[in-house]
């Protein structure tokens, strides 16, 4: 008789358990996870803007969830290289571990800000290529490159950078695109630089966005 | 055959063409009048009859549903009354076992007390002292004359003294005996009190039993009414069922709120176990939320079985077929499992507090503010732990409103469905009458369109008018008969 009682109880418990297992086994990481690659121009004209990079990265650390990725890299004379990646992290699925990783990243960011050295040339294309490579490896659903630069590319002699780039759905957000002194002489140069990059991104299958007002950081990842 | 065609029958004369067209149309309609009327009325009547049949079928289903509702209501009421009477009898049995099982010893005590009191009473009775045996001899000696003899006088004086002494002694003994009697009567007082208390307790027990028997009598009367399937019993049960439905529904809503609070306590720390970025398929449902719901569901199921095992609910009839000691075993087993779950939840709630604090600290750090430990941080942590521990036990009581809700839903749902069917019947009948009315209106409208030829027919050919009327008569009579029959059916 006691077995007759335990039978429905066991069936109910096992049913719920199996449903739970089934539900959990059907769980997977959603392809809407984000991956962000922050590219920081360290050329002579732009290296003084690092405090703005710090505030944006802090904002990103608050927004990004466990399982999502963030990388910080500099743009110098030869940017198409892993050595230019200052920090890269895919946050752990456990929130407590993810928080620890975020704290460590802040420390790395502060350290990088102190040791930043202005570069002679500005290889933006190389940095963007490196960013695309990293973002494609993350297999995230929403990939974004944040580009802190004045968009003035100066490459070494012999470097080939004048070719189309395949963005394949990646968003490129140019943040705090500063004006050069020469832009004051002829503002069309500034507009030309911006338009050229916008066209290059759009033609490569990417999405272009420019944000100069850092009070509207919530627009960055939208 | 467009409008242009009909308006250009005569070249350049659209007015004349239209007139000819309309005249032709009227002529055709006049010729086909009887058939057209029949078609319209047949169609209207067919639709009305089909709808009527449909409404009758639904009415039959409604009657069946009402009968079924009544059966369910009566069966539930009967079961409830049986359970109530059974429970009352159990209480009476408990009372009898507890209080009246000691009745023989009580009776013995009472008898002993009464015997003691009786004995004491008998002993306390006043026994008059017997006169001394030598009193007669003394009387005889006292009658002797001394004749002035000093010897005799001395003897008599001695006798007097002896008598006095004897009387004093007797008086003292009498007083002593009286004292003893009063002492015995005083000793009887506690026995009397004890006897009074015993009788009072007996009276209370008997009164309790009397009250129980009155309750049982009342319940038995309603049980009889239910068994007799009386209308009063149906109304009473129906009202009771509606009340139960709303009360249990409210209780279930509150239970859902409790489950939501429980879910909030568990969901965040579950992210530490199953990961925060795992989702159910491609949906936006987090795996941690599913896991939290899973834990809460198990607790609720255990609660249902726990309540069944102690006999509070009867969701699973098989539980009540078990013997009492087996149910006790099951109760303790489930209680132990619930205790484990409650402990897990308490620890998860504590972890939740830690995670929240960590997240808050990180947010402050990201904002560049000084990370400070808030004062009395332990209070919410302990509060959450207590909630996490107690909520699984509180959720076990969901079984009670759930059972009431399920039982009352059967009858309330049946009543609602019956009401819906009734509304459908009314609607169908309304539509049927409407369609029939439209048919009759169309017939009249048809005649209105061809009123000119009809009028001409009436003026020019009075004789043929009768023929035309005869032609129209069947249709008209059908209309009238149909309308009258409709009115009779409606009434």
C-alpha cells in the first residue's frame, strides 16, 4: 500500500525533474550575447583623450552581462597584431566570477592609462581588422567595435591598408571623433574623413554610427 | 449587361431607355412574384428552422449540463457532509475515550466519597448518655430518714458528694463526645467539596457531548436534505460552492504572490549554479529562472502530498487508503525532504544577499565612488534567510485552497458554461427570428417595387384581382400562419 502512495509522488517528482532536465538541456547561450572591442587611438594627437575611454569602458562593464565579451586594444603604428590587445575577457557565466573579472579589468585599464605612450603612426585599419578577427571568434550575436579616434589614418610607408574590409554585420561606433587643427581651416576635411569611414563600413556590410556626446552612452550598444 | 447598356436601349434617349428597362424589370418581377415570394419565405423559414433545431440541441445540452452540475453538487455536498459527520463522530469518540473512559473509576470515587460521608454522618449522631446503674440504689438510700442520726446524715452527705462528682464526670464526657462529633462533621467538608467538583466536571463533559450531538444533528439534517436531492439543498450547496470558489481563488492568488517572492529569492543565486547567460532554447527565458521554478514546483508538490498524508486534503484518494502508521512515516519523510529544501533555500537567499552586495559594490566602483559597507547589513540578510526557510513550509498550505478551488471550480465552471449555453440559445433564437423577419420584409419590399403593376391590376381588372389575390393567398396565408406559429412558440 505504501508503494501505492509513493508511486504517484515519485511519478510527479520524476515528471517535474525530467521537465526541469529537459528544460535545462534545451538551454543554450542565446545568440543575442554581446561582444565589444574597444579600439583606442594612441597617436600623438589623440592620446590625451584617454579619460573619456575610461568612462566608456566603465559604462560597458556595468552593462555587459555574464557570458559576454569585452576587449581593449590600442591603435599604434602597427595595429594588426595581438600584442596591441591590452585586455580581453569573456565574462564567466557565474555573476560573482564575472564581477571579479570586471574588477580586474578596471585595474588593467587604469594601468594602461598610466603607461600609455603616443605612437608615431595611426594604423586604424589594422586595428579594425584585428577587432573583426577577435569579434568573429567570440561568435556573439551582437558585435560592436568602439573606435576612439580622430579617424586620421597615417600608416608607415609600405603598409597596405587601402582595401575594402568585410564587416559582416559588425557595428562600428566612432566615439569622440575630435577635430584636428587642419579641420578648422577646412571643415570639409573632417566631414570627408567621417564620410569615407562611414562608406567603408557600410560597403563592407557593417553598420556605422558616430557618437560625440558622451552623455548619451546608452546609445552605444543599441 | 451594364448600366450603360440599359440606359442606351434607345439611342440618345437615356431617360426613355431607363424607363423601358425599369418597366421590363417590373414586368418580370410581377410575373415571377409568387415564385419569388415562395423562394424568399422558404429560404427564411429553412434558416430559421435550422437555427431553431440548433438552439433546441443547445438547450438539451444545457439541460444535461444542469443535471450534471446538480449531480456533481449533490455528490460533493454529500461527501462534504459525510466528512463533517465523520469528523464530528471522531471528536465525540475522542471525548468519550478521554473523558468517559474514566467513568467507572469516577463512579467508584463517588461511591467511596458518599460512603465516607455517610459513615462520618452516622458517627456524628448524638447518643444520649445512659443513666448510671446505681441511680436506683441511690434513690432508695436517699428516701431513708436520718431521724437525727449523725451517721446517717454523714452517709447521705457522702452519697450526695459522690453523685455530684459522677455528674461532673458525665458532663465532661458528654462535652468531649460532642467535640468529637463536630470534628467529624468538619472533616466531611472537603469530601463534600470534592464531590461537588467531581459532579461539576461530569456536567461539563456531558454538556460538551450534548453540544457535539446538536452539531451532528444539524449536519445530519442537511445530509438528509442532500440525500433527498431537495431544491433547498441545491441552492445551499450552490451558494456555498460559489463562496468557496472565490475565497479559494483569492487564497491561491496570494499563494502565487508568495511563490513569486520565493522565486525572487532563489532565481539570482541560481545563476551561480546554472549560469547567467543560459537561456531556454532561443527564448528569453533564463535557465536559472527555470531552475528556480523547478525547485519551487517540487516544494509545492511535496506540500500537496504532505497535506494529503496528514488527512487535511484529499487530492490523492490513494493516500487515504493507507494505514495510519504508514501515513505517519510518509509525513515524516516528506517533512524531512521539505526541511532540506528549506535549508537550501535559506542558503540561496543568503547567497542572493551576498551577490546583491557584490553587484552594488561593483556599481559603486564603476561610478568611481568610494565602496562603503552599509550599516546593519546583516538585518536584510537574516530576514531573507528566514523567509527562504519558512516559505517552503508556508507553501505546503497551498494544498488546502487548491483542493477547494478544484472542487468548487467543477460546479462553478459548470454553472458558467450553462449560463454561456443559455446566452447562446437566446442569441440563436434572436438571429432566427431576425432572419425570418428579414424574409417577411423582403416579401413586402418585393411588392413595394412592383406596386405600379399591382395597382394597375387592381384598377383595370377587378375580376383578375381576385385571381391575383388567390395566387398571392397561399403565400400570404403561409406568412400569417408562420407568424402566428412563431408567436405561439415564443410565448
